[in-house]
C-alpha cells in the first residue's frame, strides 16, 4: 500500500462522516416536518430516504477501500487471458453513412448539405494554424 493512499484516508473518512451525519440530520428534519401539523406522506418518505443515503455513503467508502487495497490480478492467473496485444478488426463498427452528390440532383436538402460540406472544406483548407498565437 502506498503512502499517498494512507494520507488521503483521513480526509475521505471525514467526508463520509460529515456526509452521513448530514443525511441523518436531514432525515430527522423531515421526520419532524412529518409530525408537524402540515406534514405529509412526502415528508415521511424523505425521512426514510435520507438514512438510506447515509448508509450508502458508508457502504460506498467501504467498497472503495476494499477495491483500493486489493492486489491487482495477475494476467497469468486469469484463464483465457490474451498474452499479446491484438488489433481491433476493421468491421467492428458499422460503416459511416455517406451522402452521394449524384444520388438525386433534384433533392434540395442533399444539394444544400453537399454545398455546406464543400464550404467547410474550403474554410479548413484556408485555415492557418492559430494554436501558437
């Protein structure tokens, strides 16, 4: 375990404690609103919901620590693990749709898209590299 992880843990524990206490306080506040004269079932629902959020914060932190402390899996121990890098096949993704210019010369939308793409290509060709200015 690296020293950096140990240094972060008190801050994370404090964050979880503050968050859980805040959730429990909000649950208590909703309970008192439910018991008040104008309390509704919605307040009761929130009164039960906030403690669940607090429990989830504690669970998520516990799971985070478990995953952080776990030793990385050795690829040799995993069955059917590839031992070498492989190239991604070219046909994994479907081909991109293309708009052919001569499909239907009477189609106004197709001609406008084609003209717009030509305009963008001209702008790109004229564009100078402005990353250094």
